[in-house]
C-alpha cells in the first residue's frame, strides 16, 4: 500500500492544490492529514472547502483548535484572518476532528504529540533560541503508549524520519503551505525549511517494511507572497518567498 501524508497547510490553497496533483501523479489514492489546516494570511476558506470535499482522515492541530476555542479578539493575527473566512460549517468540521486517530490499524496520527498538540516531539528549544534534537530516550517516552508500527506527526514544519529502538517508525511530512515561522514558546525561536516548496511524505509498505519518501513540490508561491503582503504580514511573505525568515 502507498499512503500520502500531508500536514500544516496553513491556508495555502495553491500549495495544497499542487500537492494533491503530485499525489495523483504518483498513483496514490489514500491521503491522511495531520492538521493545522487554515491559520494563515492566505486562502483558508478555499482550503476548508477543499478538505471537506476530500473527506480524508484528519486530526486537529493546535491552530485548528484555537479557531474553535478562542474569541477572534484574543487570537494571533493568522488565526484571526482564518477565523474571518470560516463558515459555520467549516467550524463544525473542525469541532468534529479528533486529536488523535489510528488509520488502518497501523498508522498512529497526531498533530504534535499524543498528549499535547503544541509540543515538539523531536526538537527542544533552548533559552538562547537554538533548536536541537531531543535524546532518543525523551522521544521514546512520548511514544510509550503507542502500539502502531508507524507514528505520523507534524507541528515543526520540518520533514523528518526516525526509527525508535523497538523498530517503530516516526514520520513528520513537513509543511504543505508554510515553510517556516517564528514562535515565542517555550523561548523565542525560528523554524525554517530553507526552501519555498510544498512538502509532504509518502509511506510505502512492502514485505520488507515501511519506506518513506519526501516530496517537495513547486507551485506559484509568489502569488501567495503577494497575498500575505496584502494582509500586512511581511514575515509570511519572506518565508513563502525563500523558506527563510528575514
């Protein structure tokens, strides 16, 4: 079987379109989505309509949760923009999303970690803003209750594959629509993919086990840059242009 894994679309409908075309070109019909679908100064309403029509297994991300838990005046700008485009049906769709999901009995899905949708699984942020890989023991501690052979997670926007000591495979597909961002928690830091391409992953199952392929797809990212600029979001424009935050 072949499974396409997408995540962190963040309202970028052009990137999502390009990824879906590429997935179809690979002959893959099965897709799962790891959340953070809408928040961004782009086209979240179009993304909502597209995802609802696809009817693919989807888990709720932290930014999806903010859209249904916070009032607009308490939201960060990207969430507020997305909320302004959400129809009642879109918000109801988000409310129905689970925080975790098991697909086909063998793929565990969550947005960030099983118990916390706003915590990095593989990375830790230091006080000086640098980001480094956690120890294997710390990574495995978060996976202690998971029985499935493949763990699909996202949140950092950085593609990654890691094999645990018991053979389980962990896969982060990267971000479809947002190749970088800055955050203030737990300390101010940046996450940057270093390119403007739309990213996703393919998991292939064979008699030998699971193989992972990362795909990086070009699309009209400059159109999305201009849209971000029109919302007064220069950092979004920067990262959409290059994959780096200026």
